[in-house]
């Protein structure tokens, strides 16, 4: 028998299940009464020049390894000069009792989203953001011909380890399927085998018009997932079966560009800071066989609880399981209430 979730139930500490990773998260909403909550005094966002002669990502500038960037006019992709994975790594595997290792050939690239040093996804026009979507898709397909896993991601802000404010992201491609996508692959595969349907499409259908929705169009859903771990975590998911970025047609790519700029604008408006986050795409691994079980999606993991208060995944979270302090429903409500003006303004809408 299913018992309906009631507010009094949710007001008490409880655990929520993440069907994508098959892990639990502890939700302790009573802690929202702590004094740091509420909009902080507006902290002026630093304004950057459109071009910075000292920036290693701006057009025409020299990078740390001495290479010079071209005078690019839209997006620019280059091999990471300090790559964590190398295509030249020879394959090997080692096993001796409990000691196990294997070589990991791969490739790391950097994607400059725009020549403009001062822009970011939240302040781009939809045309500019659409170019980023196209580059993500093209790069994924190209690398997917050589590697099983292609990870597109962006670290935004110093707090998330971004080394430079110039709008950029990264792509790492590798031979193995790493932990997170391996878990998601297994969960989606099992769900599909059991129900003949796609896990995230089922989720979108069940939860796509409820209190956790941030924004929704015919093609896209932005939602604080029921099982969100990070305070203002969101999931961006297409509403129709889609395995990879490259499967998106023109209309859905344009739609995605609009959805992404609006989402980042909302994040920035929430506490009036350039909201730090790590975002990344999970798309079907490039392996032979059916991709019917896989649904393309992006995760946004921002660490902030307030303008100056960061959620640390430390003691209990590291040792036991993740814990969150505000409910997914409250986070969604606040994101819905945040303004998309920065994004809308840039298109003149
Ligand atoms: P992050 O800001 O997300 O760290 O990405 C920037 C990447 O750019 C980083 O991985 C690379 C760093 O290795 N990089 C270069 O490839 N060349 C440079 O001249 C500086 C930084
Ligand atoms: Zn720059």
C-alpha cells in the first residue's frame, strides 16, 4: 500500500531515494530556521572587460604552454594543455589479489563558449548559447567514435575550481565508463527491462507538473529532483526519448539554449551573486547496443545555501551519506521566484 506524503511527514528528518544512482539522501528541513537564510545584502557582481590581455582563453592570447589562441569569433575548442587523460596511453591491466589497476587512455579538451571575456551562459543571447549546445553535440560525437564515455561539463566560479572567469567548459573522453554514469546506466537499464519505459521520462511524467518544477516547456523540463542532494540542484531533461546531445534537432537545441540561459540567470538572481556550480551532461555511453534505456540529461550542482554560505559535503556526508538542509520543494519555489531578466534582457525579449 502506498502512503501519500504529507507535509508533517516531510517536516521531519527523512531519507529520499535517488532512482538514478540508487543512493539515499538525508533531508533535514528543520535546519532552514538557521539564521543565514534569506536574501543577503546585494553584493555587487564584479564587472569584467570584454577582452582581458592577461586571460589565456581570450582570442589571440598566449596560453600557459606558449600556444597562441586564434582570433576566434564564436566558440573555440583546444586540447587541454594540462590534460588528466592522454590519447597516447597504452592499454594495460594489472591484477594481484586485492590490487587492481588499469590504464586509462583518454582526451581532455577545453571549450571557450564565446570570445567575450565578460559573458557567461546566463548573459548570452540564445543564438550564442545555441552555439555552445552545437559544440557540445559535435565534440561528443567526434570523441564518441574513439571513446566509450564523453563527459561534457562546466565548473563555474572560483569556488568550484574554475581557473579563469572566461566562460568555458571542458570535455573529458575516456575508455572506461566511470562511477556516476555506470550507476545511472545500470539503473536506467533495469528500469527499462522491468517496465519497458525510460526511467527519467517516467520521472518527468510523474513529477513534471508538481512543486519541484522550476520551468517547463513542451520540450524541456527543469526540476529540482525529489532526491536532490545539493541545495539548489537541478535536473534538465528533454521530455521526449533522447539518448545523446547529438540527437536533439534544431528546435530542441534552440529550446535548450533558452532554458539554460534562463536557468543560469535564475541562479544568479537567487542571491545576487554569480552563482557557482558544476554542471554536466549525462548522455548514453558510446558503446554498441541499444540506447533505448538512456535519457539525456544535465545535472546542475551548485554548492551555495546562501549568498555567502556554502554547503560542505563533509563529515557525515563523506562518512555516511549526503544530507541536505532545505527541501527540494522550497529550493524549487525560490528558483521559480527568481528573475530571468538577465537572460531575457540579452535577447531583447
Ligand atoms: P577549469 O577552469 O574548469 O579548470 O578549466 C580550465 C582548463 O584549462 C584547466 O583544466 C586548462 C586547465 O588545465 N588550461 C589550458 O589548457 N591551458 C592554459 O593555458 C591554461 C589552462
Ligand atoms: Zn578571456
